């Protein structure tokens, strides 16, 4: 085995994400092997393995052959395992069929005996196939162990091989210098396309270079003028200059290299990167890209800006050292070709390679030593800095004594690791910034992006936090896989990981295949996403056009979600390799667990299903359960959420709603009966009292008087201890408003009795002995002014009704007068809130606006105190009745501080009932988006 055949076998693993794609690509391959095991030929597989075994015994074994052979053996091992599993199952099935026919004689039952012979023949074929598959499986395991041992042996020989020392290389330097002209002539010996001549190519390169550099200089000048006009470095740091500024700074170098490389790539037929002259042209572009990355990574908007003391004291020296490091990497690419960072090379005794390895190591030590001077880094990442510097120093010493392979292994490993750490740092910072923007930004663009990702506004932080966790895990896993690839000197560790993922391993009597488990998780997660999308699509696109109550729609959607979840679990378990036949045992154990410790959970779950099917209560109903009374907000799998009149959310177990006594006030309709007990003093005119009670009831707008229900009626119930007892019975439109209606009627009764001089007595418990002189006439009670009917019947509903409000704020970089003009002048209002309309800015002034969200709003101005406060009263929509909670109001409050104005918009009086939920949501979205538009409008001014 010669070192001349040792090359870098790991070119297929150049990037971590390619490795991930490769693993995922094995997923359908594993399925196809399992499905097509009948096509597996154990005899042909054995012959193929024999050929590999024979070549392994040769003296000279190439690394490429070992790589290909290992992949082939792994594929045959997977196929043999599938074959063995299928043939074992087939043998068991045939054994079960043959056992009852084993003692059948030909004389007794010829037909059955023929069947016995056929089953025996099939059983022998299955046994033979099982034996052959077992042999192939054992053979692959033996060959796989031999290949791994050979790879480890070659790796050790490679790293311990010694070439020429630095002294020998210096002695041979004159001869190397004399050979440079011949090598240079070979680099310019180009295979040009068509009629392109060397002279024309030279002129094209000169023209392309001048054009590219000229365009770059023009772009840099234009950007500098634009940047200076915007305020330059004196202005606060702005995100829009994050990438354009460094790109514009190095645009001459980038366009110059891009133009030269483009001309050469179009003029040369064979692989251009094999020629040094092409790599020289590309190096200009690569060095420019490296400088752009350095300037960004050490700029005021990068994560490094948080490092204490870096900006502005240490940023320029650090950039100089990093550019020198990039220059050494580009020089390695120019002189060594596409394998410029390859750890293994065909001929390790190359003087130029030794020099470049030394320069890369020296530039890295130069950077690491300076990092310790920065205050924010001085006491941090010491392990990384010291370990990297030590490995580089050891590599330089090994290089001097002739161990070029070992030196390249250390120096290139440190280089790749540090580059990977830098990329990891940048990716994690990008992810943090991006997900923080999605979670906290209230702009219209962020809202649309969240909607496209399927994350609701309420659950934005939770959903986006989960996405960030998954993204960080993917980045870290890729980083770890890349580190294993870099420092795996034998090149077998990742192969073993692949084999472990694809083939799995036995844990007791269970064979676990990680690839199948990962596939099951992906299938489960994918089906959950699809089910969620289908639920939203069915609700919005289909059920909205069907005449169906809201509770029925929600029940159907919930049941669809349950069924979809169960199907997703079954498909995921099947993909993970779980035998669903074994679920019977699990189901039995689960039933036993339910019987002993999970009775309440099972009871609530079944009760939830009964509620969804039978629907004795629905979302939006007003119910009473024990001492809990309120609106049903949602019916979940374990409990039902009830919102009380005090805005408290109470979770009631579903079993209590099924087994207990529940009062649903609006199950069939919203009508209900109120019984109001009233007592009048003895001696009062009871006929007049009855008339007053019935008249008061008829005057209330919530009382049904049009014949749909029995009319209000006052009944004389009896003679009490100190009063004549009446009971007023009325039917009202909304039983959930009975408290406010009862209060209104009581107030009206008290006022009417006072006007009619009818007293309501109170119980008397003391005994008084008094004489009865001639009774003087009772002084008349002056009648009160008659109140407006709307006030008398509705003024107390406000206190017993539930309303919702929201408040939005924004800080604007302009004076308070400019903000006041923007919210009171119709021309300005049209630029950020409304499409069209009118707005009269004075007390009592009317407004009528067609808003951008497609709705209309009108009303009057109630309070107008420029330039600090204004309140709008929104008129009722056409066809709506007066609400007990009163009208909706919009109040603007302005305050000024440090040349900035804070604008607060408070929307109040939106009813908290179910039918107003959409109005509340629309109001929140309208003012959140409107204030963002207002901020951008005033910022542009």
C-alpha cells in the first residue's frame, strides 16, 4: 500500500447541509429496499462481496476504492437485513400452515396431501432464502469491519509519514525557482474556444477589467454621495446600510474580479479552475467577498458591536489582521487549486504547500493573539483561543521537521473550525434577530409574514419560539457534524454514524432504526401541519357557505382535528417501524391504567365527545353550572371554558356538565321570564299599583309586548306581614341581560310609585303603643321631572353590561402640533387611515370616513381640546338598536417630551358578546396598522 494513492476521500462531504440532504435521501431508499426485497439476489450479492474481499487483500488499496466498497457493503447489508426479515416472516407463516398437515398420508386424503407437498416445497424455498440472506448479512458485517480497519490503518500511516524537512526544502529552493518559468508557461497554455486567440483574450481581459473596475468606482461614488446626503457617519446606525455599505466599498475589486473570471470561463473549454490564471482572476473576487464579510462582521450593526471595547478602538487593527488571513487563504487557493484546504494531498513533499500552510498558521496566530487585547473578549472564549493557538504552534513545529501531513491536519482543522465558529455565530445572530422581529414587530409586513407562517397573533411568541428552537437545533447539529468531518482523520466516523442511522441497532429484543424514527416524526409533524391547514380551509371556505350554527361548525372542526391527529399518530408509528399489531397489548395496558388512575381524564374526554355530538351547550350560550354563571367560550377535550360576568375565565370539567345540573338559558331561544316581587303598603290602591307595574313593564324595550310571548302581568300574590305582595312577571328578549333589565324596572317602579304616592313599606319588628290622633293629610311629594325614556330604561344597563376596550400607543419624532394636524385634517387622515370621507374638527362636528380595512365609521366629536385631547362618539350602525353599554368611543391623547410626541388611541364601549368579537378584532388591527402608517408618514416628512 503506497502513500501515492492516498487522497482526500471526503470530497462528498464538503458542506454540512449536503450531508443532511444525503441522510434524508436515504429515507426513500430504505423504503424501496424494504418494498423490493423480493428482487434481492443473495447469490449475486455474495459474488459481489467476494470480489470486494479479494481486492481488499491486495497490497495497494486506494482510499476511493475503500469508500466505494464501504457504501456498496452497507447497501447490501440493508438489503440482506430486509431479505432476512421477510424470509423469516414467510417461513413462520408457512410453518403455521404446514404443522396441521404434517401427519397427512397420501392414501387418506390425496388432495390435502398434494397441498401438503406444495406447502413443504414453499417452506424449503423460504428456509433456503433465509439461510442465504443470513449468510450475506454475516458476510457484510465481516467485510465492513475489514474496510474500517484498513481505513484506520491508512489514516495512521498517512499522518505519521515524514517528508522533507524545512532545511532540505530550503536547499532545494534554487532548483524549484529555476523550474518556475516552465510551470508558468504551462499555466498560460490555454485551450481556447472558437476563434479566440491569446492576443484577443488579452485585449478582452484588459477591457473587461477596466469596465468592471470603472463600474465599481462609479457605484462606490454614488453610494458615498447618497450616504453623505442621508447624514453619513454622524447619523444613528440604520439597518438599511447593513449590507450595501461594505458592498459599495469593495465594488471595484468585486466587479474587476467578476469581469476577468467571466471572460476566462467563457473563453476556455476545459475545466477553468484547474488553471492558475483563472484562479488568479477568481481570487480578486474572493478577496473582495472576504473583505465585505469582515467589514460587516465587525461593523456597528453586527453582533460584534456588542463586544465591549471593539468599536472604535480595536476594529481597524482587527480588520487588518483578518484581511491578512483572508489573503493567505486566497493565495492557497491560487497556488494549490480547488483542494486548497484539503487535509490530504497526493504528494506531501511540496515546498509551496509548506510555505502556504505556514502563512495560514501565522496569520491565524496573529488574529488570535490580538483578540486577547479586546476588553470584551479578554476574559472570554479563552479555551478556544488557547487551544487553537497551541494546535497552530504544534503544526508549525511539525511542518519544520517534515511532518507535513500532520501539520496540514492540525492547521487546516483549526482553520476550518474557526471559520465554522464564525459562521455559527453569524447564523445564530441572524436567527435571533429574525425571530425577534417576527415575535415583537407590530408592522403590517410582520403581521403578514406571521400569517403566512400560520402563527396567530395571540400565540406568536410561543409558535415563533418553537420555530427558533428548531432552527437553532438544525444549525448546531450541522456544526457538530461538520466538526466531526474536519477532525475525523480516518474518515470513518461519519460513515459509522450513517450506518447507525440507516441500519440501527438492537436494544434488548427491539431493533431501533433512527432513520425510520426520524421519518416517523417528520411524517407525524407534516400531517399535523396539513391537518391544521385543512381545518382552517374547511372552516373558511366550506362551512361558511353552509347553513349551520356556529356550535355545530366548531364541533365538526374539533372532531375532524381529533380524527386527523389519530391518523397522524398511526401513520407516524407505521413509518417509524412500529408493529401496529402490538398496539393491542398497549391498548390493554392503557385501559388498565385508565381503570385505576386515569378515570377522571377518560371521563372528561368522553364527556367532551358527548358535548360535541349531543350539543346541550354551545359556544356563546349563557349557562349556569353550580355557582358558576357566564358565557361558554370554548369546549375543549378536557374542560369547557366559561367567561363569567366579572370577566373571569373558569374551566369546568366536562364531566360536571354531563352528570351535573346545568341551566342553559339560551338553548332553544334567548327569551326568558323575570319575576319581580314588589310590596305596597296596606291601604294603597291595589288596582292602581297593578296598572303601574304593568305599564312600567310595557315601557321597557327589552320586554316582549308584541305577542311573541305572554304580555307582562302583575299578580296579587297575598297579604304579607307589612305589605300587600305583588309579583310582576315579564318575558324579555335576552335572558342573559336579566340583571340590568331587573334593575331598570325596579328603578322605574320606585319612581312611578313615588309619583302616584304609593308607598313601599319595610318590615316592622318593634311593638309600639301609640294613640291615634286625627291624621293630618300627608304632604305631597313634588313630582320629579320626567326623564327621557332612553335614559330611564338604559342608564343603569351600562354598569351591568360587559364591554371591551383596547389602547394603542406610538411615539412620533415630530412636534405635537404636527401630530394634531395629522389626526384632525381630512387630507392627512386620508394618507394613513381612511380612503375618503369628511371630518369637521370642532365640538359637535360630524365625521364620516371610509376606512382602509373596508368598513365605514361615522359619528360626532364629543370632546375637542387642541392640541392635547379629542374624543369621538361612533354612531350606531343602521338597523342596530341602542346598546345597554352605550355608544363606542375613540379618544386621542397627546403628550410631548424631548421633541417627540406620544399619541395614545383608546377605543372603549365595544360589547364583549360573541357577535361583537369580529368588531373588536377589526378595531385592534385597524389602529395597530394605522399607527404604523402614521409613524412612517410623519417620519418621511
